[in-house]
C-alpha cells in the first residue's frame, strides 16, 4: 500500500507548458526562427538550461556560455510575468480533489519538480499547504531521468521508495521514477508513457 505520493508540477498539477512555450518562442522570434508547439514537447520535464540548449539546437544557433546564462535569465523574466498572474483556475482538472483525497487517506504528499519556480507556483494556485515536502530545481543537482528528485522527496517524507507513487507527464520523469524504484502513474498518453505502471489522461480520472 502506498504511503507517499510524489507529484511532478508542470503538466500534472498545473498547465504551465503554454507559458514556458510563449517565453521561449519570444527568444526564438528575436533570433528569427520558428519555434513550434511540437518543438516545445521536447522541453517538458527538462531543466531550464537544457531547454535553452534544445531551443538553440532547433534554431541552429550557437552562443557562448555567458550568453546562454543571460538568455536563460531573460526567458525566466518573461515566464515570471506569466506565472505571476496565475490563480487557482489554472489547476488541472482533478488536481486539487485528488490531493485532498490522498490527504484524507493519510497519504503523505511531496512535490518532485525540475522547476526553480515551483514553490512560487504552488503559492499562486493555492495548494502549497497540501505538501509535506517540496523538492524542486533549487534542491537537486541531477535532472530527470536521474532519480535524485524523487529519492530526495521520498526521504523528506520519511518513507522508502517502494512505499511511494509518482505522478508524471514527461517521459524523462517516468524514467526517473522507475529508476527510483517507485510505482509510477503516467499522466497523458500510453504512446510516450508506456513504461509507467499505469497511464491515465489526467488526475480527474483518479479523483472521480
Ligand atoms: C519543468 C518543465 O517542470 O521545469 C520544463 O516541464 C522546465 O519545461 C523546467 O524547463 C524548469 O523550469 P524553470 O521554472 O526552473 O525554468
Ligand atoms: Mg511535467
């Protein structure tokens, strides 16, 4: 039986992919190349710097390490402008209900996200209080598919990996959860999340 639930943030609890997309697209526009929503799929679950490298690769552009830091910062400034306006209406269907349901059952809840803006977003959408632990991009050194983020979350909950379940929408995140030795529920389509123990379209299917 599961004692802990670890949630990815972007694409599982909130739909921030559209804001990441808009912010990256502005950089691409400035460089003068097209960055499509299909390209944006490659950024899901991936760290900010790695995302920038993928964007540069799409545009066939190469810049110095120093410029990369400046561009990543510029992207984040734009992204912050979008997420500052977020509220509870941007929680994905079923997210809040499912978190409450788990709480009622005594399941401990942690966040396991690559984002350095995770704590801010949890506050904005009003679910920060539901988390017993928050592990995000400010706390981990190794990005998904490395299991670090989930192992740390499980440890902060005071549990063992086989007592935890992970909820993930990104392929790299599912791989990280498997590597951590946890039960994994893919949120999205079996087409790319087939490695998960179970795949559902959204948390609303579980909150039901
Ligand atoms: C992940 C997103 O949750 O966080 C990625 O899926 C994003 O798209 C990554 O690049 C890092 O986010 P941030 O907020 O630290 O730039
Ligand atoms: Mg995600």
